[in-house]
C-alpha cells in the first residue's frame, strides 16, 4: 500500500484546476516506480522520500513543476538553473516526457540515493554584494519598530528577497501593496518566502 500523506492530498485539492491532473499523474507515477517511497511536505511542497529526498513537485498559478533532488545526475540535459525542475514549466500532462522516460528517471534517482551518490558541487558562486535598501522601504521601516528589528536581524539574502520583490514591481500601486505586505510580514518576524518553509 502506498505511503501517502494526507497533506499531499490537500495540496493537490487546493491547487489550480489545470494542475490537479498533472500532480495526480506524477504522484501515481512515483509510487508505481518506487513502491517504498514515502510522501511528505518540504518547503511547503509535496516531496517523495526514498533513502533521502528523491523528487518533489509543486503547483503555481499558471504552471506546475517536477524535479529530482539530484537533478543534474538524473536529467543532465535539463537546464538546472531554471528553478523549474528538470521538466520545465508544466501546464498540461502532454508537457511531460512519456511515462516510460519518467519511470526511468525515477529508477535512476532511486539508484543514486541507494548508493549514497552525492551531487557534485558547482563552482562556488561569488557572493552577491549587499543590496541597497530603497528609500520607500527605509521610510516604512523607520515607522515600524518591530519590522525594522526583524529586517536588520535578517541575513543579507533574506533582506535581498524583500528588496528585490519590492523594486521589481512594474506599477506604482503594485509596489505600494508589496511594501505594505512586506512591513506586515516583517512585523510578524517572517522572511519573504515564509509560506514555502517547512512547518
């Protein structure tokens, strides 16, 4: 009997309608290829465990993703920099490789985990320079002591996530909404991507 997790059922049910058959198909394919796999949530997304993390899937507003933990070893031809998993943006089941190909990838990922193979490290990235806090965010932080304390206590990468989210807004009203949301979350002590963190 498959080792399913009711949280994964709930995740699929609350996903966009187009994503539900994609996630259901991927879930069934993983369980069929690896009967001993166990489900869980990692970073707020369904993950499949077999002697470590095997693969995971996620649904967004307009696409779904599926990826292997050791993706560069399982699907070396995929663009690993895209953050979309090895199969890219999936909007329909026909966007996926054939079931036979997916099962082959799952079997290879299982073998790598069973043998304890580690993903080779990439060249160490040059750390990004600190991001300058925009004036509107600085002004809003000055007005909210708790938000300011959280922001100042964050690592540079956590601060950058908020800054980039705000400055990448294309319209002034969107930027203002993001700024207000950022202050609210910061006052609650939350990092920008708190929704996706494992609880």
